[in-house]
C-alpha cells in the first residue's frame, strides 16, 4: 500500500475527502428513501390488508423502537471494525429487509420486518458520522453534517415516484426497486472508502497534511476499545440526547404521519399527497444545509464553538414551534401545508448542528457518542409515533401538531444550555 511519505508532494491537495462526503450523502439519501416509501404507501397498505390506524401506528413505531434500541451497538460496531466494513454490512442488511417488506401479508408480518429493518438501519448515522471524523476538517463539520442530512431529507423527494409506482404497479413494487439501490451503494462504498486517509491511494501528501494539520494528526487505530465510562460521564452528551428527543418528536410527525394527515386530516388526494410530501422533504433539505452553513459561519467569525452550536439550535427550534402552532390555526388546507413546510425546515436547521456536536466533543469516538444521542431521540420519536392515533381519536388531527409545538419550545430551552466546547477527556 502506498504511504503518505511515498506520495507526490503536489502543491494542490487532492479531493478524496469530498468524494467520501458525497458517498456519505448518498447513504443518507438511501436511508430516508427507504423510510418514506413505507409512510407514503401506508394508506394503500391499510386498504389492501385491512389494517386499522392503531395497527399502522404500531408498525411504524416498530421501526423506530428497533432503530433506537440498536443505536449503541451500531455505533460501537463502526468504532470497533471501522466504517468501511460496518456501513457495507448494515446497508446490505437493510436493503434486503426493505425488499422483504413487499412480502408482508398482515400486521404481524409487517411489524416483524419493520423491526428487523430498523435494527439494520440503526447504525447508519452514527457510523457515517464516525466515517467523517478523520476525513473532514473541523471548520467543515457543520456544513458536512448539513449536506449529509440534507441528502437524507432529499430521499423523501422520491414520494412522487413512489406514488407513481403504487398507482401503476401496486404498493409492493417500490420496496423491491429501492432494495436494489441500497445493495449497489454498499458495493461502491466498500470499493472506494478507507477507514483513514493514510490508507487511501487517492489522497496525496498535500491533502493528508491539510487533514492532519486541522485534526491534530492521525487518529486512534480502528479496533481501539471504546471508553464508554468517559463518554457516558459527559453532561453535554446527555443534554443533546434529551434535546434530540424533542427533535425526533417533530421528525416522527413528518416522516410517519404527514402523508396520512394530508389525506385524512386535510382532504388531499393521492397525487397531492405525493407532491406535498416531496416538497416537505425539499424544505427539510434546505433547513439542513442552512443550519450547517450558519453554524460554520458563526464559528469562523467568533471562534466560539459553544455559541456557534447553541445559537443556531435555539433559533431553529423556536421557529419550528411557531410554524407548527400557526398551522393549526390555518383554515385553508394549503396554508396549513405551507406553514408545516416552514416548521419542518426550521426543525431541520437544528440537525446538522446536533450531529456536529458529537464530533466536537468525542473525536474518534463520535460514532459511539452519536449513537447514544440518536438512541434517546428515537425512543422519544417512537413513543410519539405510536400515540398519534390516540391523539387523533381523542381530539382530531390538530392535537399532534399542538403537542409538537410545545415539544419544540422545550428543545429550544435545552439547547440554550448546551456547551459544545466541553470535550470528553480520554486517557492516553
């Protein structure tokens, strides 16, 4: 293998790290593509299999509970065997499971498949975060998290494609098609990515020096034991974990229930449902990019990572709270939808900031730290997704929105206390 010392000392750094980032964006895109296909098909699945709203709520929550429970093992796997092997393994796993969804014949079978699917996808974001820890410069981390999460939200823009496939070929067809996409990505990732820049043949000495000078040199070797005691002792980790519960409540609404809300709560047909769902994910992508860009700009101007993360996170949650609440007051269905677009985009402003913080505080062990945050957040999102049908039955479709607005205010209050400059101290 070619080492850094043997490489050309070209004055111009190569851009292998940007290709790594692009592949990571594609992985994020696939995760949400595979999630949105189910929520978009939910109405048709219910009609075909005779499922109640409560049964569908349990099926949707099955993914989220499994996804949350296996976050920590998933993050540990990435830190232990390296992102190259770990991401290839889990993307292949969940791609097979998304195709198997097409074989579902009743509520129980769909629950089991969605639960196992969630276990497979659980490591995606923590491992992907870990995959960037040695490649992306600290001053680029906010943007990197913004563009990767924007990529995931753009996965939701496949909703009109899903609607077309369902209309012409039935609800099972999209699951077969999307499973193949994930398997192809896994092959490309394993072929190109390397766990460290030093191992990659496409990185020249100039790019390697640029990375090392910004990150403090080569990181710990893959396979190093994860210092869980020190990670779990971090007060910042638990602050962002509780904050992420607030965010995941909002995300659960838009991922799991927004398409059904459009049809049953605001009376839109299948075509409009697909169009508005796709547009909502474009709004979310804009929010992600904006949040990542803004936090990096504040960091460059102030040099204060605490202020850079805190300011953007608080503003995002507050705007989301106002937008969600205002949507419940709108009499016109389309105005309600547009206000939800604003709220969704604002909530997504917080995401790139939130995922930059594990990199800020935990470095080489960012995957494990992020897995704790994502575990807590998704447990909250799963619980909310499951209680939505009961809220709707009790008080109508506006009640989940009102609850989401209150939760967003809580998220802003928690974010106002987060100090991303308090790093986890690891023993040498």
